[in-house]
């Protein structure tokens, strides 16, 4: 990827991350479960249309991740999350962070200001196959499936526990990215960089 090679020439430390967003809400997530033959299965549901959103940043090489729960998807939330992410990974003049993202309308263009040390690269339209973070949503949904939450506060509490577990278990994150990339970490990253050439 041209941006990555250029950044590596200019900065002493460069890291590559991917960013994606996912909606969670009080509309139930239903998943199949095992049960004895002939036993009826039931799941309590109370569909409501209230939502939370997850911003997920993942380093495809290490499996390291950062998750942020927010109540809305808009430019203000994007800028706040990007600032928090930049601080958490130590982005700055000595550490350049390349963030690959889709072309969401609420993403703030670089001309409107990114934190120091953050550079974004936008994926081509309609190319989810290039976004490794997409593979993680089955993990976030799994901890919430077949449950009925009384409120967004309850959903947020349960989501935060699941996200904290995912954040701590980089190998689990890496293994879920492996379906998208080669099993070897170095090969996965090289394959992803090769696919990303479509963006330049």
C-alpha cells in the first residue's frame, strides 16, 4: 500500500489498524442452539428500536483491538472516538497510525482534522471483503444472542463485558481474522496490503 510505504519512510514508528462500526440494539439477536430431540425451544423477545453503536479498531497483525460504545453515529462521535483511539495507542509525531476505514458519510475527512499521528485510508465503495473488522461482529453478537434486555443500559453493560473479553484475547481476534487472511500473521498482513492496493 503506497500510503504505508510512504509513512514508513517519514516516521520512526508506523502501525496499521482497521476501523469499522456495528449497530446493536433492543431488537433481539436470535441464533440456533442445541437441545434434546423433541424439546421445544423458546426465546423471550421484546423488539424495540433503540440502538447503540460499536466502533472497533483492530490491528490485523497482532490481533490487538480497541472498542468504543457510543449512542450515535455522527461526525462528533467519530471525532471523539478517533481522539480517544489516538491517545490509547500513543499516536503522535513519533508514532504514525494508518487507519483503514469505509466511506461512511459520518467519517470526518482529514481536511477537517484528525488527531496528530492519525492518517485515514478509505476503502473502495461496496468492498466489505477488504474490511477485516467485519469478521469480528459475530463475536460481539454471540454474547448478546437469545437474550432480552430491559433497556439500553442493560445492553450496554452486557456489551461492555463481551468487548472487554475480546480486547483481552488478541488470539481469538486473530483467529477470527484468519478466515479473511492467511493463517500466518505476516502473510495475512501482506495479503491485506495487497488487496488494499485497490484504494490507491
